[in-house]
């Protein structure tokens, strides 16, 4: 059992209902744990991206994505031509 100040318990009850207090608390704790794990992962990964390792993005991500989409479109058109022959 974890003691909860009456003011906080009243706020939880107002939002979730008195019979759903435990469910609400568990949901809030899960959300906060996930948020903190994500922040820790971001801190750990900080600085791992190096531009020199991604020459495909030299002209910007928009250009790279446009080229990918164009290749996919051409490939689909090629497949469609082959299946219609």
C-alpha cells in the first residue's frame, strides 16, 4: 500500500472514479516509466548519427525520399507492364 494524499486521491477519483483508482494509477505509472525509458534511450543515442555515414542524404532528406518514391513508382510500372504482356 502506498499512501496517497487526500487531495491527489480526490483528483484521481474525479477523473477516473473511486472504483478505478488503482487502474488509473497503474496507467499513469506505466506511461511515466515509458517516457523515462524513451528519454534514457535518447540520451544514450545522442551523437551516434554521423552525416558521413549517410551519403545518400547529402542532397537532403527530401531529395532522398523523392528518389525512393520515384524508384518505387518505376518498379511498379515495370511490374505492371510485365504482367499485362
